[in-house]
C-alpha cells in the first residue's frame, strides 16, 4: 500500500546558495530517497555553485554540476515545514508554525577542496540526524 502521509519539506538557506545549502539539499535528497521534499535558496544568490563544492560532492558520488543558485522567496519559506539557515542572518522571512534551525558552519566560499571536505562531512552528519528526526515525527 503506498504511503499517503504528507512528505515533510525542508528549505536550506545561505547567502549565496552556492555552497552549504547546496550540499545540505543534495545530501538530504540523496539520503531521503524521495521521502522528503527538499529546497535550497540564497538571500543573495551567486552566479554558480562553488567549483570546490561541486568537486567535494563528486568525491562522495553526488553530482552538483547542473545545480544553479536560487533566490530565496517568501513562497519557498511558506511551503516548507523546516527552514535551516546557514549564516544568512536576518534575511530569511519568519512565519508562524515553521521550525527554524540555524546551523553554524564554516563558509566554503573562496576555500579550496581541503577546507571544503570537513564542511561537507559535517553537513552530511547533520543531515543524517535531521532525516531521522523528520521521519520519526511523521504522523
């Protein structure tokens, strides 16, 4: 019998949507295997995803090469159950009834692959915990 429960939805937000939020969204989509709706956005999106981030994710079998940074919209926040910010300050609109988390993570902008790997690994660790919590909380 198909699972008809609503999927939890998560929005990852950072300033440029070129590093941390892209990695987090990719890891959640990968590990959730369709059980969670995933979005990412930036308060001031960059022109492209950070090449060191693309390379670091390729090392763990996730291809971000076709991803592009997206602008944060009120609609994206409203459509999400959980909003996880990563250094975007007060740029994210706040709506009642949403769960907001702020993950303090180093910014991979301007960093080489050696600096990006530990950020990537910490994001994946947090995503695995988040996914466990999301699926356990489903009605």
